C-alpha cells in the first residue's frame, strides 16, 4: 500500500458475516511475540468510508501494539458521485454493520486471533478515534461495553440521524436558492463574521489569544455587522445574510420549536464553508438522505424539510445507527475509562451535541461524583477539529496516550496540553481542562504558553 513498516509483524486479513447480507472485511496486524507490548488497539473510520486504514495500522504496529481496522461492511471501490453511499440502498443489514456491528465483530475477531497467536489475551484493549471514529467509540461504550478497557471519543458524530439532518439543514439553508440568492453568505465573509465574534468574546477570559475559551458564554449577534442601508459590502452582512448566520448559530428545530441538534458556536465561522459554501450540497449528509433514508439516488436536497425528514430518518434507521444511550453503567462496571473531547471551533459536528450527551450521562448516573472516575469531558478551544486534520492540522493532542495512562495508572486526567506546530516547530501550547473547568489566564506571560494558565471555574 506504499507504506513502509520497519518492524516484523504477522498480517491477517479476514471477514465476518454476521448476517446473510454482511461482509465485513478487516485486517489485524500482530507484532512478533518479542515485540508485543500486550496492548490491542482498535482504529476507526471517518464518515461513511468503507476501507481499511493502513496508515493507522502501520502507525500502531510500530509501537508494538496489536492493531485492527475494518471497512465497516462495505467497499468504497468506484463509488458514484451521484450516490456515494449507494451500497446502503436496499441493504438494512449493511447499514447496521456500518452503524455498530462491524467494529464489534472486528474486536471479537482480533482478540481471538491474538489469543491464538500469542497463547494469552491482551492486557488492555484501547480505542481512540475521531469524527465517525468518535461515534464508533460511543457505540462501543454503549452497545458493547466489554470490548475495550479505555476509549477516546474525539469530536464524535454523535446521534447520527439528527447530526446528518443538522448538516443537511445548513446546506439546504445556504444553497436551496443558489449562490446568488440574497441570503447566501459568500465564503469571503466568513472571516468578517469570525473577526467580529472574536472582537466580542475573545477577551472575555482575560486575554486575547485568537480564540474563544468558552463559546457558551459568548453572546455575539451578527446583526452588529449589518451593512448600512441597502448596501452589500465585503466588510459587512446584508440583512438576509444576517438571518442566515443567525440560523446557523441557532441550529435546526422541529416544527414544534424543540431543538433537533445544536447550532454552531461563535468562533467556528472559518469552517462554515464545508457545508454552506457550495455550489453543490454537502455530499456526506445529502448522500445519507439519498441512500439511507429515502433510498433514492435522485432525491433533491431542495425538497428537504428538516422537521419531517429528521423524524423519518430516526423512525427508519435510528435503531441501526444512533448511539445516544446515557446509561454507561455496564461500561463502568467493566472498569472502562471514557475520554470525551470536542473542539469548540469544530465546523462539521456542532460541539454542544457532545456536551449535551455528557450532561445526560451525569443526569442518568448520579452526577459528577459517580462518574468522574471513569468519564471525563474536555472541550478544547482553538483546535478546529480532529487533531492533525483540516482546521486541526498542526495539533498534537494525543488522546490515545491519555487513556492508556489513565487505564494503566487509575489516575484520571484533569488537564491535557494541546500543542500546535507549524512546519514542525511549536508555536502555541494551551491547556484543555476537564469540564466544567476551563483554562484561566494567570494574568501575565505569553497567552500562547500553557504554563501561564491554570484550570479553574470560569470567572467571566
């Protein structure tokens, strides 16, 4: 596959067929016995991608871990642009494989293989991944609580049916009338909105450092940068564009006014183009509705009704793909550790979705006192999205290291340092704190040095 691996290992390729319409391909790479560190690592998949991640396999095998990856039950070979998720049409079992079964089947097979190869089980099993891989993490903790001993769920695609509806809502809102419509916000204006949001809220925490520490405390109104009169200038928003921005912040709602999914927070504006810029609709959410919900590759996103179609999606495939159970007692009893982390500047998955899930777990399981030893949430300012990708490029936030140390030592993390590099050189470090605490500036020193912050309760 063009990747170079410097250590010897045993490569096993196989498949699992839990139903007559299932074919879950997977690979398990096993270090030679002398090099095995006793760990098994499961790796995730972004989006609806149906392929094995050889990059992840090669990365972890170099560390001496047994590692596995699956195609989640379908192949991405020659997908069509009109219906990239056409594999799902007429195949509810394949949707279930993608939704939850494939990662479980792969974990079961991997443990059996390593037991046969080494003659003993793994000491620890870990899972760490982001976006859909983060959703797979939640799925494991909720549906298969004994598969892994510690799990890191990064920027998880939480509550798939509602998340995809929220994404499609922004695409529909921005593009249904074309890029020349009065309400369309040109990508060049994202920076204008972002600058205004920072001007309003960056310094709320006592220091200007280029991002908003806690966007839930930011009350930014895009109407403050409305253009004068009937003008449409590059430095401001027209009234129609203001309304579009407000709806993106607000998020979609059902017809009765109840929230379907949170909107995006101030500080996320530079990433809006992923869903709002166009001229074509977002392929992930549009493909989801074409193939999984309506099973019609010719479905027109302009006909989207967020209230009606969200309910349809939940009714039709919610049980196959949604993982939002707040009762994590079985995982806790297994001795599992669950690290949740979310980028406040995330612009594909609204961050408050995970925050709401965390709060629902606390409400179900007796509050922070009953959960703090196995569950921690870190809301990370300034990272953008998954470490190393997109707006998160340059970030070295290593969640796998964190959960390994947590499970092996029993000491829960209170602070995680996020290091950002440009061309391999560190230009910024910043602490992420266990929620509800935030990074509080000490009052002196560089705002780009984590040493000048402490974790505490918000003072603003």
